[in-house]
C-alpha cells in the first residue's frame, strides 16, 4: 500500500461530512447540471471547485452504484472532465483525474463509460507527457482505478498509442510514490488481460524500469514491480520473451535472496518464486530448492485465495488494506 493511495482517499470522511446527505434524484441532477457548467469555466479556480464538488458527490454516494452510474452517465460531466484533463492548468488536470478515481472506484460500468469517452485516453497521454509530478501521479491513479478487475480497460490502456510509454517514463523518475502508481497501472493491466501483458512486455523500457524498481530503496516500489513481473510470467505468450532477458538474474533471484522480514517482504519472495517457477522449463523444475519459509508463505497465500481473504495470515502481521490493484 502506498502513501499516494492513502492520500488519494484521505478526503473521503471530510467530503461525506461536509455536504448534505440523502439528496433526492432531482437535487442530484440539479447539482450535476451546476457542476458541469463549472467544469467548462475558463477560470481554473471555478473549474477546480466544480471538480471538488463532483468528487464529493461521488464519494457521498460511494455505496449506491446506481447513483454513481447516474453521475458518470451524464455526458456533459464527462465532457467537462475531458476539458479539464486537456487544459494547460496542472491543478485542473489533477482534480479531473481524482474525479475519475472517485467515480471509477470498484464500479465496472463507470470504469467502462469513463475510459471509453472520446478523448479521455488521449488526454491521459498528454498529461503523462506534459504534466508535473502532481498531475502525472493523479493520472496514474486514475488509470489504476480504471483497470482494476477490468480486462477491457486493461487492454484499452495497453493499446492506446503512447500511453504505456508515458507510464514507463513516470516509472523512470525519481519520485517514489509516483513510480509506484505508474507501476500499478502495469500491474493491473498485466493481471487482468494476457493480451495486455504481451503488449506491455514488448514496450521499450518496461522491463528495465521494473528491474530497477525491484532493486530500489522503497519497499512500495519493489512490491508493485515484483507483482507486475509475476503477473507477466503467467502469460504463456510472454514467457519465451522474458526468458531472453535478465529478469531472473537481476530481479527474481535478488528478491528471493534479499534481507529483511515482514509481510510485504514475504509476499515479494513468494511472488519471485512463483515467477521463477513460471519461467523455468519443466525439465529444470527439480533443480529449484526454495527456502521452506517461502513455501509456507505460498501456502498461506493459497489459503487466503480459497477463503477470499484480503490480508495474508502471518504472525504479528498487519492487515493489508484493499487497493485498486491486482
């Protein structure tokens, strides 16, 4: 779990407490009309205030999928978000992204209608190319939410010209939280679409960026990058490509041998073992002799999957909050 993800939803409680609850549909529609007009304002501060209100409206109705779909289905609101996302104001881009995060969060219909709105993906490409660290991180957060448990959007992101290149460029920056968010886009896309996984591994710079993050100082970087590599190794079309790289020598083996302890470290070691197993020809599997502790973690992960648990049972462990990542 990254600081950036926690910050992404840190305003939920304030937003819920700040505005009236139990609004009628007529009141919601009137507010949507008002917000849409604000989003198109040439005055950046008015547009940003409209985006703030839209995000609040979505968060207040986070447990009502029908109302959230009603909000995302409003063509004028979607156009307004694209207008802000395409603007030259970095603050406007940032708040447009966070509206998309709030509306897309664990809502498949909203994910689809927002990601497929004309101009949205092109606008994301522009933000990743021209935005500041703030808006680039927000754009990656929006893409993470758009692709969570959504194979169609995962493939859409992978096939949008210039988008993966923009994500890789963010991964190559020196901003830890932003790097982690960018890798989270690849992690989701590779997890939910094998076709996207093949596009990802063929994108110049992806593997170099992932290997660098696996050997980085921040645990969140290493965690997300290793999860992405493990996802990629599950795709049969990708395995031959990965065998021709140094991902085993430079990422998997160092992760398994790295010092440290704790839940996240155990998971990374287990994922590196699974990835190594996926990349090892059947005739060579007998040569693998993993640490018994890693096998114990794998067993626990399987138990979690069977039981539908989010957190990994582990002595003196912490609970891993759910995120929009696979």
